[in-house]
C-alpha cells in the first residue's frame, strides 16, 4: 500500500517537474515506486546524473536518454519531496548548458 501511495506522489512530482522544465524533461512515467523521465539526449541525461549525485540524489541512467527512480519500499512522503527538490536543484544546474546547445 505504501509503494502505491508514495509511487503516486513521486509520479505526480515528476509530472510537475516535467511541466516546470518543459523542453528539458519529458515522458514522466511510472508504476508504483518505479518511475522514470526522459531528457533530450544521452549527453544531457549524463550531465543530470552527475548533477543529481552532486545534490545527494541517486538517479541512475537507463536506456539512451532516461533517468530512473527506484526509492525503497519504506520511503515516506518527506523523503519523496526531498528527492524531488534535489532533482529540481540538479535540473537548474543542467538547464543553462542544455539551452546554450540548442541556441
């Protein structure tokens, strides 16, 4: 039951991140606590992986341009929210370089 509720919270948070970072983050998806997002390309994704690590968030790369999230089954709402804040912080560090490449 916790995995379902916290998974919904995580997915809704990732969808909000997708809205705030349109053009950089897309395809927020998940089932239970297994969630993922896409980035424009593998290079941007890899920069985000490093930025997440710097923010204290473990979010491994997956596929060609995806980032996945697999919190423990015992995760609580505060931890989900903290992870989403760390992701947003990491995205702010990645966004300027991604926009510079597009421009």
